[in-house]
C-alpha cells in the first residue's frame, strides 16, 4: 500500500476536465489546506469550514474514495 497524503494524491488529478480535477485546482491554490493529512474527518472539517465556491462536498467524498483505492494499487 502506498503512503501518500490526500494532497499528494489530489495533485495527480490536476488538469482533468472533471469535478475532481476542479477540486484539485482549488486545493492546489489553497495555501492553508492540510497538505500532510490522510484523515477523512480532518479534511472534511477543513473543507466545511473553508468551502470552495461552486464546489459541493460530495466531490470531496468521491475524491477521497478514489484516493483510498489509489493507495491500495
């Protein structure tokens, strides 16, 4: 299993024409995003307190599920 933070994973999705790609762009531009975390609740709490414009949290949920699958392969 890989050992990467969610931030490291989401950066691999930058440039995609998808909701996760858009989320990746928002996160890449957010200097305060918890870059070393792999904890769903910590990241979800951060995004709830610091929402990105026109970005539903459901996109984060999907991205986090993809992240967990990516770690396993």
